[in-house]
């Protein structure tokens, strides 16, 4: 038997969104969705995470596909904790 619980799909999705938001605040301020997918090694997951963050108002996406964190995204990270 396994002592550790496997994270459910919602927890993994939340963690991916958090990782993408932190990625946008760490290093370069603007990313393409393709670059995010390469960095997290999950292109479909990156697209889903960006869509969710965009719908939540935490990131903006330009017409040519680049993504950057909004003021609300920065504030959320300030409230939750520092980017590691």
C-alpha cells in the first residue's frame, strides 16, 4: 500500500496554474504560451493553465499570444506568499 495520497486532477491543475503564474513573475515578464509549455514540459497543460488564469483576471494575453501577469496576479502572489 502507498502511504501518500495521489493528488486529484483539480489539485494538479491548481498547482500548474500556480506554477505558470510564478513563472511569469520570475525572470522575464512576458512569455509565449509555447515557451511556457516547453518550460513546464506540458504544452496542453500550459494552454489550459493560461486560459484559467486569464479567465480569473490574473494574466493578460496579447493578440499575438504573449502572456503577462496582471496587477491582480502580482497582488495574489503577495497575499499568498513569495515566489520561490
